[in-house]
C-alpha cells in the first residue's frame, strides 16, 4: 500500500498544478502542488507515510507563506487596473458644449477621442474649453470636477 502513495502524491501534485493554471490568482494551489511534489519525492525515497504527510504539510505551508503574498501583490496591480465604470475616474476631459449651472444639467465633453454627456458634481457651470477631471460615472453621464484646471479655446464642432 505504501507504494501507491508515490502515485497518489504525483496525481495530487498534477491536479493542483492544473487547478492553478485553470484558476490563476494568488498561487494558492501552487503551494499545495509543491507540497505534494515534495511528498512524492519522499515516497519514492521510501519514507514512511507519516513523514510523507509531514513533508507535504511543511512544504505546502512554507510555499504558501512565500507565494501567497507575491500572488496578492500581483493581484493588487490588476485590481487597480481600470475596469468597468471606474476606468475613467481621474481622467482629464475638455468641455465641448458648456455645462450649464444646475443639478443634472448636462453639456458635452471630450474624453480622449470620445464625446460624453457630462454634469458637474455640485451643479456649477463650466464654460466651453474648460479642462477638468472625471470624478465618477453615473449611468451614461460623466460627473466632472467643477474646478476647471485651465481654459483653452475649442474649435467649433459641426452641428448635424
């Protein structure tokens, strides 16, 4: 029966590696793969089953202590990557059509190469040509910071 454990450990190590490849993230399963691989080596060296389990638990714990923080740091980088509605927060926009004073009054702004409907966060007006930043997105509108960073002339856009 002890001879079966070397293959059980190999299958477990392979399963953990495949699991990590299918669900990449924080190197959680990779730690157990390393532990199972080390236990397999111990089994092939005819170590007792208790020692194999000790090697599995010890190597897995050590690998988890080293790899998990690295995986979390790598995940944090991707977490801050701009995705979804937060992708435009902090980006600069140029006002194309004046944003009039009043709550929910909208004007037109250019964000990179796109034109968006926008309103100011506190209902103050922004003149044509003002350059400001996006605070958030609500539905299909950008909510922009009312403090204009600079004012530049904007060429007329043809009306359709």
